[in-house]
C-alpha cells in the first residue's frame, strides 16, 4: 500500500533555546488555538516491521562500519552540541557528574524487572534491536556496537524497554520507531547517539503515541524531529539534540499525540542537575519547536539547565511557526531554584512561549531568559499569573516588539528584584528605565498595563508594559535613573527625580553649585544661584558608592517657553493619543503621513495629556507625528507616535468532520468575520456567525469545498479592517470511520460486518502477515474476501480499515470459530407468556421462531453463559393449537445447528390462601395451588409491591412485608399471578390477627439513661408517662431475646415521680400492657483525703450514687455543687486559692444526680506540716543559691548579714531548689540564711552558710 505524506493540523509547540547567560529573553504575542497535528493514526506499513518473534539467541558480531574510535565519538558529540562553547555556570558544574536520577537508576533496579524477572540481553544488529521492541519478555538491551536501520519499528509490544547505548551510534536513516496500538508503552534511552530518523511531517524519529512515555539520559541526536510522546518526556544527564532534517514542517521534541485530551497525557520533566540543549536548525518551524498540548506538568528541576533555540530555519506562514514553546494546556510551568530556562530565536516574528498556561512560576534563585526577534516573548491567550520570584530577562530584538501579552486580569508578581526596562523604539544595549527593590504585582490586559501595586512608587507611576521591548532583572546600574526639570534665568531651585535617599549633586557647566538629598519618594528640590541663558545644568545621584546617569537641561530665558511631549504607543481604533509632557506645552497638532489633520489636546497640570483623534484617521503603518506648542504658538517639541494594531482576538476551531456543513468553534476579542484558506490559497468564502454573548462561532462550508487531505486554516478579521488578519489557525480535518466484523467461521469465503464513516477498503492480516486488501462497502455493510485455507482455527486475524487517502481509520480483531454445533431445548410455552425459555448447548448464539411454518422472528433471543435462554414473543403471536418451532443458529442469520418444536399449553389457573398476618411480621405466609408463581400486595387498595414472593414446590409461599407497611386497621389483599406482572389467577384478603403481649420494667435509678426490662408477645414500641404526662410518645428498642431498653433524657425522672410504661404492638398502635416503674432509692458515701492549704483540689474516694458534692467552710456554703466523680470510685474537687486557710472547718457534702444529700464528711486541713532545708556552699559571683529540701517547703526567704530579703525560689518535685541572688552583689564573708516556708506561709526550717 502506498503511504502518503501527511499534513499537520493544529499543533502545540515549544521552541528554541537560549544558551548562555549573556543571551536575554523576550516575549511575543500568542494564539493558543493552534496546537495539534493532523496525522494518520495508523501503524505505518511494515516494510521491515516487527512480527513479534521469539526471543533470539544472542551473539556478539564483529565490529561494524558504524563503530567509532573514542576520538571520533568525542568529535562528533562536540559537533552535535551547538551550546558546547556557551556553557552556563550551571552546565560547567554539572559536566562529568552523575545526576541524582542517574545515581538512583544505577542503585535501584527497575521495580518491574524485580517483579517479572524479564530478560536483559545484548544486541549487535538492527534485527535484534527491532525484535526487542516486539517482545515483552525483554526488560533491557545493551548495544555491543552501532548499526543502521533497514526498516521501521512499529507495532511495539514491549511495555517497558530500557536501551543501554554503551555510547554507541545508530543511524536511523529515513526510518522511525512508532508505538500506537498499545496504551502506555514506555521507552528509556541511555548513553546512546542517534542519527537521522523521520516520519513524514506527522510524527518523530521516536514516536510513542497512545499515552506512551519516553525517558532520555545522556544522549545525542542529529537528524529529524527527535521525540514525540503523548504520555510524557523525562530528560536527564546531558541531552544534546540538533534538528537538521530539511523536511517541510518540523518540530524538535513534544508531549503530543492522538488519544489523550488537552492537558491529559503526561509530564515534561527536566531532572535535577540535567543539562539539556535542543537546537532546531533547519526546515520550517511548525506551530512550535516544542509542542506541549498533552502535557500534565512542565517542570525544570533544581540546578538543571534547559536550552531551546531555533536558528537557520524559518517560520511558516501563520498560524504555523507560532512560538518556540506552544501549548493549549492550562498547566503552570515551574523553574525550580538554581535551574534556568533559556529560549532564543532569531526567526522574525517567532514567539517565545505561546500558551494557555495558568501561570509561570520562576522560583527564587531560578532564571528565565527569552530572546526573540519581533515575536512576543510570552503570549498567553487566557488569564495568567507570572510569578517572577527569580531572575528574568525578556528581550525583543525588534524596536517595536512586545515582551508580554495575556488576557485581561493577568498579572506579574515581583519578589524584590531591581527591574529595568527599555523603551519601544530603542535598541540600546542597556535599559533606559530602572527601579530598585520592586515587590508586588503589576496587572495588565493584553499588552497594556492596568494597575501597578508594588512597593516602588516610581515603578507604579512610570512602568507601562505597552511602552517597553525589554524587561529584565539584570539591570545595568545599581540605582534608579536621575532626571532634572527645565530651568530658566529666574530659577532658584533645581527639581527632578532620583534614587530615594540618594545624594544629588547639581553642576553648572561642569562646576558644582550645590548638593541635596532625594526624599523617600524619589524627588528632590535643591537651591541654586541664578544662571545665565545657555548654561548646561546637570544632576547626578550617588548612594552607597553607586552613581546614576547624568541628567541635564539648558537654561533658557525666563520669558521663552520650553517643553517636551512623550506620546504613548497608539492602538488603532482608539479615540485618543495619550502620554506625558513637561514645561509650557498647552496644545498640539497631529500630522498623518505628512498631512496636517487637527490641533487641540488636553494638557492638565499633572504632566499627562490626552489628544482626541478620529479613530478611522490613523491606520496601521501610518507615519504619525505629534507637534507640541506653547500658548504663544512656539513649537516646543515633535515626536513620532508608534502605531500598533488595536484589534486583537483568537480563534479556536473545533475538529471539522469531512463533509460537515460548517466549521464551529470559539473565539475571543474583536473577531467578527472570517475566511478560510485551503492548501495555502485564500478562498472567496467570507463571513461567519460570531456570537459575542457566548464566544462561539460557526462558518458555513459549501459542499465539496474541503476534500480529504486538504490543509485548511481559518482567518479571523474585524469587519472594520478586512486587510488585517487578527488570527489564523489550522482546522483539523477529521476523516472518520469504524468497522465491526462478525465472527468468522473457518471455511467461509468472506468476512462480513458493518462499517461507519469514510471506510472504503480493508486490509486482512493473518498471524502478522498481509493477506490482501479490498472489500465491498455498501450502505453500512461490508464483505472482505478470504482466500481458501488462509484462516485456520486459532489464527490471529486483524482487519484494518482505510479511507480513500490510505489513512488508517480503525483496526479490529476478528474472532475465528471452528465448525459450529449445538442443541436447543425449549420449555413448554404457556399462551400469553412474553418469552419462550429453555436451555441450549454448544455454539448457539441466536434462534429463529417459526409459527405454523412461517418465520415470525428471523433472529433473536438472549443466550446466557449458564446455558439458559429466553426468546421474546409478541402478544397474540402464539395461540392454542399452533405449531411452533425454534431453530438454533450459530450467529444471527447464521448456520442452523438444531431445530425443536415448542409445546404450547392452555391458559394457567391456580389459587392462593394466605394465613393470618400478625402486625410486625416480615412475611405473609400461606399455601397456593396450580400455576401461581408470583403475587401482588395491596394495602387499602394501593399497590405496595407489584410482584414478589417465594412459591415453593411443596405448595407453600412467603411474601416479604417491609416494617410499618401493614397496620391493625388496614385492609390487605394478596393477588396471585402465573408470572411476575402476568395473568391474575386468584385474589384473597389477608386477615390481621389480634396482637397481645406484656411488659415488665426493671427498677429505675434516677440519673440512668435507660429504663430496661423484659417483654412478651407482640410488643414493638412503648410510651413513657411521668406524673400523668406523656413524655415520649413512642420509642424503645425491643430485642428478639425478649429484653428492651427505653431512652430517658437527663432530668426527666426524679425521686418521688410516678412513672408508667405503656406497651404497644406498633408505634402509636394498639395498647397491649401498662406497668408502673419503681424508682430505686440512691445511696452513697464520700471519703476525702487530707487537704494541704494552697492545693487546688480536694481529692478522695466515694461509693454508690454520688455524682456531685457541696463545699462548706466554717459553716458557709462556698460551692453549691461540683467535683469530678470518676467511674473508678475516685474524685477531685476544685478549690479556689485562699478559700481554705489553716484552722478552717471544712465539710464536703455528697449528693446524687437529683441533688439529694447522701453523705457529709469533714476534711482534715494541714495535718503535720513539716520540712527541712539545706544550703549548698556558695561562691561570690554565682547567680543562684542551691540546695535540697524535704517535706512541705514550697518557698524561701533570704536574710543577708541580718537583713531580711525577698521571698522566692524554685522548689522542684525532686527535692532540689535554686534561689536567684545574682542581683544582690554577695561578697566573700557574707553570712546568708535561707528560711523555708509552706504554702500557707508556715515557717518550717532554715539553713545558713558563709559566702566563699
């Protein structure tokens, strides 16, 4: 089969790299819709393709022509690395080092290899190399020498293969490796050099579609597009890739494919310490050098360097060649601390990053450098947050180029860096604006600043994103720019702006005339002597050894007007030109292409101005000049106004199915008109329906306008200017189709089945061998001829579907069955039944129904795996006396295997006799006769259960009844049927039996949470009545063992109450019994332990029903109730400080839950307080006295040479103490006494020492 080259549809892409720290990054506008490839999702025709061979015996061949000496390899590797002479600081550190991931892989064997013990082999030929991809019994392979590809590797079946290249080189030529059919395949390449390799314009040299993942470590590549992996890419060690194949449309490395949704494939990871250099050096960059549409992550790990560049190539006509990196995924790329990402391109108009990223996170210590030529450095079509906590350098080498563009509501967040910027129109080597220590956010919409909210007031007032083509944290000077306002012969003060708190020196014709200090807001006002006309006055700031630029002005006569004007960038369609001015400007004149247009303008005292323009008067490309005048008509300044397009927007077309009547999709911005371009030629098809309310559009496509294989793009315009293309994106033309082959029986001449969509032919593959191509496809059905004998039992048969352009649309396995056999045994059929039932054996999968010799149903029936079947019969189809036959088939309308007559029996009959039902039972029971197989339950005329019941062969039945369904006063009917929801045979009323029962409550102790006891009979609920009042209407848990418990809220029952418990056969049902509950008297004792004055608790033990206690001191109630009475019989009772003193009479009164007094006992206070204290020796100058103590000593008081001092000391539970004396100035010979006291200040002991 001839393979056609495939065209690419929408792709996403990442691009080229900046290489060294001297290259700076910039940013460019972005259209996030274009980011997929239109590809042929087939496994390519296997010229020398894999046939899933057995594991081959390995032997090492002699050296081949591909072998290289060490010197040759070294030279070639150096040539392959375009960044070798531009090493960054990080990359120099990392050379010849083992990365963290490499070290891990060397010490930790792959978990899968530990699990399944697959083979590790050596290979020396392409055939052996190819075979490993088809054999999942191989874990890893090691190359013993280099070789060249002689065919493609497709149909990959090895789920996780590692290739140890041993620094060998393999030449892929014009061949490729492609994995599609099996999901989640993984490939790791280590220490390997590859050359060549290509897959038309659709895939790469190595393509792992269908969620496949590729890992590259210490590899080089030179040739075609390197890697495409839908399930993610991991890069580690040193990776150097040069894309040098001159194919028409090209990428370098991408997380992209055909199966995963946007943002749903796998991660793009650069491992810690890795040094990655990717250079796209020829061909047309297609969408992006790197496409990350399916990426779930984008992370550059710590201390890694990632360089991507596009040079010596070109950008195709938009929308192709949009950016170095392109992605529709909404992920947030992360550049970790110590890592850097460098993006560089000299291609005119190529952007740096074009995406839907929700943000970019440059961590502290990380670097992001982007350098473009006219294309925006970072272009985001949605709202984004750019977290610039590290170093950034975004430079556009075009004078009017942009740095950053994103949707409304976007922001940049700075982390305290010094920020510099270069004005549009300038290509100076250093920034002309600078702000120090910028922390905070700068919000923007498109390329226009909205608000600046940072800690730097000058930045907030001066920075305008739309006016800069370079944004950097690598500033040329350490302090901010200095300015000086105009001076006249009458001026006595020089004013301007400078670095906050810097010293500003004013000079006249080079001679200093005064100095001053700029305030915290960065403005200064310095007195000067009167100057003469023409004197040059300068201002320069200095701070901490750093000096600023020199600002100057020329003194003019006091009566001569002077001033300047600085217009902002003007966007077409705007109604005014804005900007700033100085001096005596009061009006302006507008000139367009040398022609006077108007005069006017508003020039308020705040230094900003606005000049009204007719928006239709200025167009993109016009030469616009604004001339400033004073009130007396003196021309003061004239400036060119930079004009940019004010019309923006993006298109996101849906996939277009060939033959559909319209292209649909979504849009943003000012687009309200469209045109389609087919194969690069604009058509005369204009228009479209653009709904601004919901952001969707549709564009009519005439019949046969778009054909299979056409490359289609759609251009967006604003109807006010049809000469300017706002956006142009590819439309993916989808050719669809599926096949569904029936089972094939050995010996048949055709495979038959159904198809959908654009299928026009099929290819038959048997055991991996191509048999033939062809087929007849009509009205959704197909046949494919099978040569005699080509398919045998057990064969592996595949049928592959193609469209008219030989694109693979579907691939299905055909089930092969041998000559079939089987039997069918239908059960008797009762007239009126909805199914014929029975059993079958063998290969029966369908049946045909004949009534009186006529085919009623040609094929039908449900044949379950357990050997039973059911065959639907429409009402009235079979009557008594009919001859009915059932024919067994091996497939619908297939081969007849068996034929049996079905015995038809007359109408069914039967009776049902339910037994008495007792309220609360879970079943109605009874007996039945005849053909009863199901019943229906009616309560008070309402259907409760439509069909149910278990009808045993012994003539008894039981019918489940949910709790509460039947009450004593209900009318209950049971209806008998011959089948669920079948024919009614009988109907009987169910008699409700009278209920009975008793309840016997146990004694209740006040405070318990339940009344317990026993019951008999039909009791299922109870009612609690206290003193004649109903407390709980219905409740209780009545267990099957005849016991019950009834919940009682706290405080409900007190001593002396009359409590009754009433038994019912159902909640609020029939009363069965009533009993009084006896209240048990409470009792108990309390035994407090001795209490020491100052303790926070009285403790002790208790017995019985004690739940609380009352504290009485000297006859007065201190606390009416309290205490913590534990289940182990102990208690503690809190005592506030000072409540109990030595000598007090203290009583503790024990009470039950109803505050009934059970016991009272006196508490002994301070029995036998005693203790000793012993000082250790002390040397003058020490901070503390130390020593030991016993007993009840809790504090000390010092006496020095007879003078009594302060209380204090730290007396620990281990019997030691310290007493601070560092502030007393004790000297040798001083006599020191420390007296020990108890908590109630009772003196217990003292100890005396002499200071050493």
